[in-house]
C-alpha cells in the first residue's frame, strides 16, 4: 500500500471528525507575519526605509544651518533645528504608512490573494487588523534609523527611558490611527491610484498645519485651530518635549490613544462591511 | 443513500439589472467530480462565489458540506478548498511558507505532516524551501492544489483551473484532479468552458447559459440526447438559406458569422446531397461533428461554447496571461 493511499484513507477518516476551532489569533499571526515577511524581502523598501531618514534630516535640517545660533534659539528654543525637527519628521513619516498598507491591500485584491484569504474562515476584521498593524510596524522601523541619523548629525537627546517609551507609543498610536484611516477609506477600492490621491489630499494639510516642522506660536489663528486637533501636532509636541527639553505632557499621549482607538473602532466597522475580495 | 455535498434551491444572484444566476437548483453527490460548463459570462464563477460565501445570495438557499452558506459561511469555509483560474500564491514566499500561511488561516494546529505528505504527493518536497517565483506554471498549479487540500476539505471548487495553460500542463492537471477525487475522496466542482475537459473529468455536468441551467446529466446521457450530427459549412460565395434547407436530411439551418451550421439526421447520408446541392469549388471548408458535448451545447443554446459575443471580457484569462508574462 502506497504512502499516498494510506494518507488518503486517513484523510477520509478525519473528514468526518470535528474541525479545529477557528482561531482569530492564528489567522492574525499568519497575515501579520506575511506583511512583515513581504516588507523585509523587498530590498527597495529596506533601502528607502534606511536612506529616507538621513535625507529628511539632511534637507530639512540644513534649512536653518545658515541662521545665527541666536536666531535658531529664539525661534525653536533650542540651538539644534535637527533636534527640534526629529519628532516632527517621525510623526510626518507616519502619515504615509497607511498608504502602503492600502496599496498592499489593493494589490491583494488585484492578484486574487484577498479572495484566497476570504475563502478561508478568516473575518474581514482580522484581515483589516493585520494590514493596519503591518503598515504601522513598517513605519516604526524608521524610528531607530531616524534616531541613528540624528546622532550622526550631532543631536544630543534629553528625557528618560519612560518618557522615550511614551513617545514611541505615541508615534505607534499615530501610525495605527492613520493606517486605520487609509485602510478603511480604501476598503472597497481596487484602484491603485486611490491611496495616492488620499495621501496627497491629507498629507500636506496635516503636515503643515501641525507643529511638526515649525513652532505653533508663529501660526495664524486658523492654522492653530487646525493644529489643535491635528494628531500630528500632538505626536510632534509629545516627542519634542521629551527629546529636546526632557519634559513630558502625557495628555498628548492620551489624545493619540483616543485617536487610534476611535480610528480602529470606526475602521473595523467599515472594513467588516465594505472590504471586498476583488 | 448518497448524500449531497452541494445542494442549491432556487439560487439567484442579481447585480443591478443583470441576473447572473437565475433560480438554479443543483445537487452534487459526495465524492463526485461535477462540471459546470458554459461560455464566458454564463454565470459559472458567480455560482462558485455564491457557494463559497464570497458574495451574498440574492434569493434561494445553498448548502455546502452540510452547512447553509448564508447562515454558516465560516463552517462552509472550513470545509472547502479553492483552486483559481489564475495561480494565486505569494511569489516571494517559499512553498513551505505558502503552506504555513494556509495552515494559519485555517487554524490548523498540526499541519506539518500533512503538508509534507501533500508535497510528496505532488512531487514538490525537494523544492519546499524554494521561492515560488522560481517554480514552473505546472509546479505552481500543483502547489495551489496542495494548499486547497491542506485542511482536508470535503469539497474543492476549481474555477477554470486550466485556463491559459498549454496542452501538456492541462493534461497533467487533469490527472491530478482525477487523483485528488479518487485518492482523497473529495467532491470536486469544476467550472470550465473547455468541452473536452468536462468530458474527460466529470461524472455529472450542468450546462449553464445566461445564469440558467439549460441541461444536466452525465456526459453520456447528454450526448445521447442529441440524436443528430452537425455539419459546419463555410462557402466562398453567399448561399441562399432555402437551398440549404432543401437538402434531404437537413433538419435545421443556422448561421454563425460566415459559417453555416446544419443539423442533420446522419452526416454520412447527408454529405453526398450537400456536395450535389453545392458545387465543390463553392465550399471553402466543411466539418462534421458527431454527438459530443460540443454538439449538445450547440443543440441547446444554438451557439458554440467558445463563440464570441457574450459581451463579457475574459478578465481572468487576461490576468492569468499577465501573471505568466511576469514569470
């Protein structure tokens, strides 16, 4: 009797037996693992992840290199614009992580992989969460690289480990919220252009109407109003307080947690209803 | 008593003004290979989407592996496998990683032995650590079937599994499908618009056209229903239809583009009459078809299964070709 036949008979016997209980955790681990593997196996993603922080700090950070130290101190309340800029750049970079998650989802729909997933007992919510955390994780990879780049540019950091953990958690909440937003907006889309269009639409206003690149004190009142509800501002201000001044306002972290939770709840509801297989 | 692996009652799917599946009643016995045969846009893929819970049912009921698709879609999905017309795998993953992901999605606690057995069965064990993008089309198809079988499904849906494949790979796949059915005792529902594929593989067939089942039965039964031969005739000059109708033994005349299709009682008796009615140099091409599933389809629907004109572009074939072009 061949091995195949023995196996087939065993298979037939097991057909009648009960199926393993569906484990959302197992499905999530599989899909999230897939997202990470795909990221780390794409050389371009890795190269850009490592090069981009240096470019950001080099180009933006040099914009005040010709200014006198006194002027820099007067505007930014620190003698290093790069130190001032670092939390803002990290926050801004989290604005676009959701776009990559959306594009990955659209690719899965286009090439039929979403159909393969949804033909297993995997809920749309699980697919959504794995995509959200996958794109957020991808954004978080930039944090150590950016900090390394800042050290190369001569930045000296303040704050203690607890503060730093809080700051990183804040960036995570921002990335999570933005990923939730993007993936919910594109749940039913199969058009490659959609994530880019949304990104173009929201990135500029959120970046410039925030304290990411410049101090809020110099903004006109209407921009300050936008900045006061802009999660990019809160992430930037949380980080700046810690990195530059060694102080922390935990209310910023609370706001970011609220933002992420709200987006996750709303996004899960939208994806559960509208996520399409193709 | 034989039980049904798939059962539908007045299954209907409406997209806007289009009724893609129209009150279909289907019974597929356990352990059989069942074929859904129809041209592009007939409703075959929509049937699979309905039966797998991938799209909502507009009206009627569907049961797969004993579970109601509408009420218990997750139970159904634990018991079905799926093989697509395009090969859908993670190209950057190894064969083993693709199986790992499938095991995770099906929440299988013990899967490695099964995966190894399947890879052995399909002759892929030595390549399990290789990335799928290095595989040939045939190997990719084998791996896709292995994925579909990993969780020991009771029903496997194969949606035009051989579309766009060369003849050798197609025949290799036919052997695999027969093997999967016999060796693993799994019910297979296969859609195809390749007549010879349905004839070679399926014990029972339903012909679907415009969302409706127009005929069902075994290939032998269906062929026996057509008590006629068909003569396909292409002429150099225009021919008067009445001239063709007047030929003894011709029971029906249809046109299909520049071609005439004559339904005749017995081709061997009618051919001499055709040659005497038309001058030999008037005939550009003549083709006789004895009863086959092709003539069954022709007889019932009045058109060939691969006849263009359904107005439904074959996107899956296009994507299948695109994917192969990328390899």
